[in-house]
C-alpha cells in the first residue's frame, strides 16, 4: 500500500520543508536528519516522489487532536470529558464540546497549520513537476496534486469560511498570500474540479490510495452538497449528477459486511473511493492513535497496556440508535483477542480472557450513557471502536489502519439527501434503503430529513463527517448533552492568531 520508496520520501520531505511557503501560517517544521539535496528536484526520474509529501500530509488530518477532532469533538458524536485530573488540558476539550473556542485554541491552530501545510506541499510539487518536460506521467502527477490542493482548500473553506491561497507559480514569498472568502473559494473549487475530472484516472488505472476521477467527483459533490451553507444557493441537482456518475461507474460497491471495511488485516476496500494510507512500520510523524484515547486504563490490545480513558459518545447520539438489528451498532469478531467489541462499548467490560474488568478503585468497569463533561467518573460514557487495532502492535502512537475519507455508502446518502431536498422522496428512499438492507437494519417505509440525518450518523459515525452534517441539517448550534444553544457564528472556527500575525490579508471571523 506504500506509494513510493520510504527512503526517497524522507529526502523529498526535507526539501519540501525547506521550500514550502510557510507564509500561509506560522509553521515550525522539524528538518529531518538528511542532507538537503536539491538535485532530487532536477531529475525527472524522481517525479513520483514529488507527489508524496502532499499525500503524506493527509495522515495528519484524521487525528483526535486535529481536523478529525474538530469534526467530531465539537458534535454529539464525540466528547472528551474531564475525568478527575485527566483530560482537562487547560479546558481545551470542554471548549470543543461547548463551542467556546478562541483564536488561540490549540486544536483550531493545529488544524489550520496541517491543512495549509497540505496546500503548500501540493503547490510545491506542482511547481517542481512543471520544471520537467511534459509527459503523460508528469502531467498525471500534476493533476493528482491539483486534486490534493483542491481537497485542502475545501477543508479550509469548510472550517474557516476563508483560506489563504497561492497559485503554484507565485514564488515571491515575501508577499503574503491572498485570501479567498467562502463564496470565492467555493467557485474556485467548482471550476478547478470540473477542469481536472476529465483528466483523472479511474480506480483500475491508478494504485490504491491515490486520487481517482471518482474521488474528484465525490469532492465536487461535497462542495455542491454544502453550497447552500457556503453561499446561500443550493445545488441539489449537481449533487445528484456527480454522485450518480460515481455510483454508475460500477467501480465501487456497498459492502455486504459493514465491519469488514474496518479490520486491521486485509480490510475489504470495495467501498473505498479516497483513502489515507497508514503504515505501522513507518514513522514519519502524525501518530495515528485510534483506540487508546477512548479505551479505559484497564483495557489492552496487542502489547499496549496504557490506554487513556478519554473520548466517548454522548447520550444524545446514543438515543438515536433504536433499531436492534442494525449491525453497525456492535460487532464481536475482535473480542477473542481484545476483550472488547467494535462499535459501541456499553455495560460491563472484559479482558481477552473473560475476566470482568474494574476501575482503579476496584468498582466494576461498566460503561454508561450519561457523562458529566466537567467531572466524569472513569466509567462514564459509551466508548467507540471503529477501526480494529493490530493485535500484535508494539507502538501505541502509530495505528496502521487506512482511513476512509470517501466511501460509496456516503455517496448514496449524499444523493439521497439531494433527492429529498429537491422533492424526490421516493428516489431518496431507494438510496437510503440500499444502505440499510446491507446493514440488517429495518427498511424504511418513507424517509424524512430527520431520518436521513440519523442514517448518516448510523453509517458514518466517527469518520469525521458529523460537524458538517450537523451544520447542514440545522443541529450544530442546538442544545445537546450539556452543550447549551450556541450562536450561529461558531459554524466557522476563528482564524488562529498565529495566522493573523503573519498574513495581513486575513480578517478574523465575526464573533471571535
């Protein structure tokens, strides 16, 4: 699943750290212990490696302290309560849940840096690839980087409603990058994605983990899906067109076995449209902690016996799960080696040998739905395991599970939403039930926006989609699980102060 040779990637990353435009935000890059060999950028044989830094940066997006955390810990799908002296961290996790973040919030600043760094690395790759003679191979790499640049801009536009932006050939870094507002960035994304989609390769034409035509079509569908939020103008027919193109390609299939996608060894990838590659044997930064932060101190997997007892779901989200037959709620296949299930961990917890686990004070370890955000006990909060851990791991900071950014089931649900909002309730019902029938969930007789919203939660929980969904369905600022009603301005995050300090073209979002 690796894209290119790792040793060469390290050398390329060093050069990228040196030449990427840091003026989008204030970044402190750690230069790796390799010689700075700019001749790497002069040999067309090295072209594949010039694509890799922008891909490698994707690994940083799905961390619980980064963009994934901002997409989940700010919603009803995840919260990180303070447990005695654990998980307070200056109040940052409570601020995520209560929507009281500021321009100096560490998670917001970290997410900005990661996303703008990704845009920078894509730009730098495009610049150097354009120095080589045009060939089919070189031109293909440039198109991939244009997609990745668009993906990073999409994230910035969604999180902050504006983004710093440079063209790939703007090399005077003494000039701060311009800033696109939300409407401008949305239109740029539509224009750019329409331009590159005909030039991109299909799933069969490009290695697993690389950007495909379907990935670009799905990203364009995402832009259209949220266009009413971004610009005030809906584009439901355009969502349907792009989603139908992906579905009708025949390259992607709804998995018969939902949990087969989330196993550690040989996961079923028939749904995967755009995937972030992880490899436990490589240590290029970024961690990859998927289970440690939610499991209790007494729970173990592989050789890891120091879990952190943090994140859980909220009672509000738990109460949406009313279908007892839905397999997405619980799967026991990993229990013989871990003692815990995938899905939601609720009730008495056990070790791999069947021993009933206890809290540190000797009480039974029974996970319960209610959670006190400011003062939770060890066992409060239902835990969530989406990706099965490596049962033989020795490294708690580098999970090897590949992360699905776009899956075909999401595409079906996007099309269903667009159909329903556009007046085609019957068509929406067909798409929703196509998913539910595969999940052993009771087929719906009709579908409403509330049911569709809930269905997205059932299918995509803890996959980094919830904040965007809650905003689109008018749920984000409402009260739930100790969070009061919050003002509309929190639908975008504040521009980090560190970014404002170095780019005078940025303007703080209203309310912050």
